[in-house]
């Protein structure tokens, strides 16, 4: 009887190991380990982020496809398996030439959430949620992106996430990134409005509008264990959200962009009551 139990436990252990996915992400040329790579289960809101040493692990995803993406490298889709060695190829990023002008900083415009008094925090998976800032003619004399303010809630010190700045593509989706490097930022404990200055990048607000995206990082330093048997832990910071009425809401998960819309019986887009990250934008001249 004991022998049968041991055999059964051995089978369960091996099956569990087969379900575990692990590996390391490397630069295909230099062999350098790549940290903070977004690793998504294709088509699902599941995944993780590579640690600072490039390693990663996922449970119960055998047989599925994983999408690896990080700014500056070509996106790659691979079959999930154990002990993966993922090589990412550097991407040639064409950025607009930055013209440095004399900054006066005599004007300041702050664009904030439409309903700043209503906040909700979500422990969403490895995804990027966005807020779209429409360009208005009143911004003509204050087009420089001076800073971004993000409202967060964290229970760990120096919880990190990535800020993305996207120009809209021809279909209105988040397209080309305005920066050629990941903007990794950290926040302290508590519920806070944290200001991140961008003046050194000399970025101008695109006249087609701007998407600001917040990418959640599923790394161990962001994780706080819980007593919940159905949840291994919470990854901080929690990005706080405000209620809004929008035509479209965009988010990135499962290796692709998703759009949330609502149409009436005539097929015309209607505004939907939803929530979006509580982000403010500060413009100056």
C-alpha cells in the first residue's frame, strides 16, 4: 500500500514539474540577460515578467504559447516548455529627431482624470492599461510633456512599474513609442500621487493625441505574500483608477492590444462608462 502511495506521489510530482515553465531571456547577440521582459500567455490575461537576472517562471502553462516583448527588441512567440532559453533580437527603432529649443516654462497645463474623487484599485495581471489624452488647440503654446503624475497604492517599498508613451497609429490604436528606453519608475508605500519628470527627453505632445500606458511588473520584489489559498500573492503597486466615459479603452495583454467599445443599434459608437488609470499630464512651453 505504501509503495502504491509513493508511486502515486511521484507521478503527481513529475506531472507538476512538467506543468511548470521556467527559463531565461537573453540578448541574441551579446548574450546579456534581459530584465523586465513582458511574458504573456498568448490570448490570455496570464503571464509574468523576467526578473533582474533575466530568469522567469510560470506554473501550469505547458502546451501553450508565450509572447515575449520589451521595448527595443522584436516581439517573439514560442511554445512554452521547461528550461527555456529565449533569445531576443534587438530592434531598430526609428525615432523622430529631437529639436532642443529654449524652454521658457512660463505656461503650465495640467490634464487630470475626469472624476478625480472616485478611485478603485485593481490587482490586474501582467498587462498594460492606458489613458488617452486628446490634443486640444489650447495646448499649442505649451506642448512639451513636462511630467506625469500617477496615483498608486503600495504595501512594499520601491514598487516598480513601467510608463509607456505611445503615439496613435492609423487605426487609432497605441502605436509607436515616443521613447527608445523603458521608463522604469518606483513608488513608495501608501496611497500616493507621484510625479515623474520627463523634461530631459524634450518630448512634444503629438497633435494626434497621446496614450500613456502603465505596465504591471510581476517580479518578486513587487510581490507581497497573502494568506489567501487561491492567491499566492499581490503584486504592487496597485494602480488606482478613476471612472470615465470614453468611446474606446485600450489595454495590452495576452501578447496583443485589445479595445473596448460600445455600439448602438445603428452601429454608431457610444460612450461607455468604464475606468482608466488615474494619470495626470503636465504640459509646459
